[in-house]
């Protein structure tokens, strides 16, 4: 057990070192890709809280991304709020939206829940399109251009995204071993039984969704500032929502590191597809989704565990047993 | 003529049936007894092709059934009346019966229906009623009727008596036994009422945790002290 | 509001309801029988519209005459999609199947973008300008034809589902899969047929849409959204309900744009949708007939 902990510690330290030094040496192009990976990791990780652990397939979670993006844009553009303040407010607004919507919508289940979240996304996007005076309507909205060098701006964006990812992952890590995490898993396994056990399911579900929305909103806010221009068609697009779902599935829903692994793999593949088949990018992406569902339904992390890690562990153990026997027989 | 040998089956990773053998000869009525969770329903599902076995063979009149889909099993002359009736509750009684004859040509349909209505006159004047609105006994009649509509050579019945009053059960049993005598229909049935089962059946098997632990003529089992104690409470 | 204005609205609503009914019918059928939210439905409608466009511009085939052709073609495509892809994952959870159908959706969008580019296209049969005047109500003959076509299609679907052996087997499968197997129905074949019919209905809806509206690859999104709303208004999986839902959406959009302004028609539609989902998940007609409400 302690061995395991040390190993994880070393891995995390190495990862941290790599992630903090890389942006300083990478070119603009690769920095963008890396930032994108981290953004999708945040999105998938947030989705993990409500979908992976609690079992509510929030396909329309992209609504909080859009909301976060627009909140940041409006606060910075119309009021002149500084970015950190605007970003925090965007997260809170998204969380609040989830809290208000959660009470009615989390009463629905399964297919109905999925459709409700998609419906909320559509309705919100249409609303944003219509509030021209605030959002610029269909034309989109630009944010103030930062007054610093491009390179340092992109590095700032990168680190902001990274901080969000780390906090989100730490939250998931601690929640997954807390009583709250236990309650969420109980809801996923059998909501009625969880209720009978004395878990306040409404409160837990809503809490999970609010946390999920908060981080998704933050990611949306950073995204808006990063691109300095947003459009409702883009930030509320279902394809982003589906993407982070695929990432979650690919990595492994309901695991702490699955979303990170999934985001990395998916974005790398996505980037490759863009390079190799620019005209068929969407189509190849679709094919990829179909293949993930058919061939890796339990996620890469679990595939890795069952196909490589467990057999390897078994082999090591077997070798170990043989070793101790050999040792004993030598002694004897 | 049903012959099962070395059958193994289960759900996913969980094996429920272990090395099981069983036969139903022509003209026989065979009972399958066992506690809850012994795997009786699972066995019937394997025979009717809903569940793929993981090993062993199921032969019907010499033809291998394991690996065939349920539609082919029905065509080969086996009909399965499921536990808990499982009617198409949004359809009328008559539509349910018609669905029972799905694998047969429509030519003999009306005479088939009339035959069922003769056996169960109660169904006749409720033929346009939604099946879900019938009483439990009527629903079971409808389920039996639906099972007979395919004109099977072997009938699998799962807990005919489930939740029904003794009078109704007796009526259902009599009806089924009449069909057994009139048309060469073999029967394999699962029953919790062991007394009733041993009265009706010529032979019986006792199942425990997915294995056959006892078999023999009904009379012999009736006198078996272990069976008497475990299942008849005597 | 005077009588003629009301009449004009009624006519427009009826026409919209016809198209929407057609959009919702196939979507609801698949949900009812297989418990699948088919996210590919929007792009199947879009491909149907383009097929009509293609047949019209390349061979001069009238959009209404193209319906039987494209329906047959799309039936086969749908049968294949279900048989070769979706049946493999029928036993996995709803997450999986949705991602899968969305994958199909974007493949089709990509195909359309490649074949026809992102431009707006339209099909304009020679008679599209002709108008019937009733008092001060004006009705393009084209819209009348569409209404007639939707009635005809509805009747055909009704007869197929209720009066044919395969149709009854589809109903039986949607009511109880286990029993359907026990009476000898090959449920996988039924799934294939169901998806095929749904795809053919999507193509038909696409043809009708193409004959009045401009078409473009990203029209799949809005129409998928509409299919959702229609299906939920009518009760998910309930086919008769899909028609009610079509009418409901047409009314909601029209009233929404009257009360709040034209640009609010979609907001109203989706707001109604979410409210219905939460308050009356069985839909407006509220009868549990096809699928069960469960996850
Ligand atoms: N669909 C299923 N998935 C997984 N396990 C199942 C399933 N159906 C049954 N089982 C398991 O298989 C075992 C045998 O079940 P089965 O229904 O065959 O028992 P049975 O003898 O018919 O019991 P009963 O008398 O209660 O009907 C049980 O342990 C049960 O939990
Ligand atoms: Mg049983």
C-alpha cells in the first residue's frame, strides 16, 4: 500500500514537473494543443462528477461551458471587470444555474435526463442569441485584447487552465473517498436504495451537478478570454458536449485519472486526424466514436488494468512466489 | 423428445447451471422442482433459446437446439409459457393469442383461436379487452392460450400456479392436461406446489443450485423421505 | 384578431404540424421499440432532403415523386445501420448508444459537407408559386400537397403498424421483448426493420422540408432538436403522440413568436419542452403505451 502511494507520488511529481516546464519551451502551436488537452480534461473531469460518479448522463453539460464563456465576456466587456474576477463570477453563475435547474431536472432519469439537459442547452443558446444588447446576438462577442505579449498571454492561459484542472482533479480525488463520494456512488448504483439508506439524494445530486457546472463554467470563461471572441453556435455546440463524453468514456468514467488519460489520447488523435484528413475530420471523428463504443466500452484505464496491469502484476507475483520458494529451498 | 446433456449456462460471468442432464420422452409430463433461485427459469430460457448455453447440448427429436435463436426453437415445436405471464399488456386478448401463432401461417389462425376459446370460454367474451386489465387467472389463461397457439409438440410452463387461487390453478391444470391427452403434447413444467406437481407429472427432477440432485417417477419421489421433508413439509 | 387572420394562422399551423409530425414519427418509433435516443435522426432528415435535391436537380424528379424512391433507399440504409452497427451494442447502456448514434450523425454531416458544401440549396418545383385564395387566406398549393402527403404517410404508417404481421411484431417487441422472443419473433430483425422504417420516415420528412425550405448540412441540429420536442410533447415512444407533439410544437412556435417576437420561437419551444419533461414525462396525451419510462 505504502509502496503504491510512493509510486503515485513520484508519478504525480514527474507529471507536475513536465506540465510546468513544457509551456516554457514549447512553440505556440504545441502550446495551443496542450492547452486544448487540458481544457478538455477539465470538461471531462467535471462531467465525471455528475456522470461518472453519480450516473447522470449530462450530455447537455456544455450549457455551462457556454454560460461561463458568455458570463466572462459580458463582465469584462460591458462592465470592465478584471479577468480573474470575471472568471470566478462565471464559475459561480454556472454553479447557480445548475442549482436552480437541478431541483426540477434531476428528478428525471436516464433518457429523460439526457434530453432535459440537451433541451436546457438549446433553450439557453436561443436565449443568448436573442439578448442582443448583452450578448451581441448571432454576431458573437469579442473580449478586451490583453495588454501583454502574445507568448506570455498564452502561457498565462495555459497555467490558469492547469490550475483549474488540478483543483478539479483534487476535488474528484478527495470526493471519491469521502462519504459524499460514497453517497454519489450509492445513487448511481440504486437511487431508491440510497434514499432508503438515509442519503439525501436530491441534495447530493444537486451538489454534484453544481460542482460539475462550476468547473465547466470556469473552463468556458478561460476559453472565451483565450480566443477573445465567442459565438453562441460554438460555445453551446452539442459537439463539444459529446466530445467530452467520448473522452470520459475513452478514459474511463468514474475513475480519477481516466478523464486526463482520455483527453490526452483523444486530442492527440483528433489533432492527427485534422492533419491527415482535413476534409473528413468530422467523419473520421465519428468513426472514432463508434469504434470507442464498440471496442473500448469500459475505457482505456480499465482496458489497461485488465489486459496489461493485472496480467503483469500476476506475472510479477508468480515470479515473486517462485523467487521466495527458490530462496527458501536454497536456505533449506 | 427432449434430451439435455452436460448443460452449462449463466448470465455473463456468473454460471447458474452446471453439468445438467434431463430428458422428456414422448407422451410424458415431467415436473421440475427446486427452491427459489435454483435455476429452473434459467434452464427453460436456455431450452427456448433466449439464453445461449456455454456448454453441453440440447436435442429435440434428434436436432441440436443450442445455438439456435428463440424464433427457430419455436418453429421446431417448442413453446414456453413464461413465469409471471408476461402478456403484451397494451394489446387485446385476441391480439395476444394471434401473436402466439406468429411463426405459423395465417391460414389456420381462426380455427386455432376458436380452439383456445373452447378451452377457456372466459377469454371468448373478453377477446377485445386489453390483456393488462384481466384478472390474474384470466391473464394466466391468456398466457397458456398464447403458448398453445403455435401448436407445439413440447410445452414448457414456468409456475402456472403463481399467485392464483387453488380453484383457478386446478382449472388451468385440467385444461393443459386435456390438451396433453388430445394432441400429442409433451410437457415440462416448473412448479412450486410440489404436491400438485407430483400428482400431475409422470416423472420429476429436483434441482438445487443449478444441478439435478434427484430424479425419478412421481410416486417414488412422493415416498422419498428427503423430498417429503424438504418440499412437502411432512 | 379577425376571423381571416386566425384562419391564416390555423392553416400555417396545420401545415407545420404535418411536417413536424413526420419528423417526430420516426424518432418516436425507434425510441418506442428499442429504447434508443437516436441522435442520428437529424442528419438522416438532412440526407433525405439532399437526396430530394439531388434527384430534382440531376434528373428533374419532382420532390413528391422522389419520396417513394428515397424512402426505399433509406429503408435499406437504416436496416443496414441497425444490423451492422447498432445491434452490436444494444445491451450496453444509454451513454454508449447515444455516443454511437452521434458518431453516425457527424459522419453523415461530413458526407453532406463534402458532397454539397455548406451552401444553402433549394428545390423549387415549377408550381411552387401557385396559390389558392380563400377569402383573404392564401394557401400555396405546395403546402396543401405537403399536408396531403403527411396525412397519406400517417395512414400508411398506421396501417403498417396495426394491420400487418410485421407491424404487430414491432408492437409486440416494444411491449415486451422477452415475450416477443418466446412467441418466435426474431427481435433483431424487427430492430433492423424498425430502424429502416424510421430512416425512411426521416427521408420523407427531409423531402417535404426540401420542397419548401432552403437546406444546408447543419440543418440536422435544429431538426434533431425539434424531433426531441415533438417526441416529448407527445410522450416518448408513442407514435400517435408524435402527431400530437407535432401539432403541439407548431402551436408553441407560432404562439411563441406572436407573443414574444419571431426570434423567440425556439426559446418558447425548448422551454415548453423542458417543462413538459419535468412535469409530465408521459407527454401531453399521457398514456404509457410503447416504451417504459425507466433508464
Ligand atoms: N437476468 C439475470 N441476470 C443475472 N442473474 C440472474 C438473472 N436471472 C436470474 N439470475 C440468477 O440466476 C439464478 C437462478 O435464477 P432462476 O430465475 O433461474 O431461478 P428459479 O429457480 O427460477 O427461481 P424461482 O423459483 O424464484 O423462480 C439466481 O441466483 C438469480 O439471481
Ligand atoms: Mg423461476
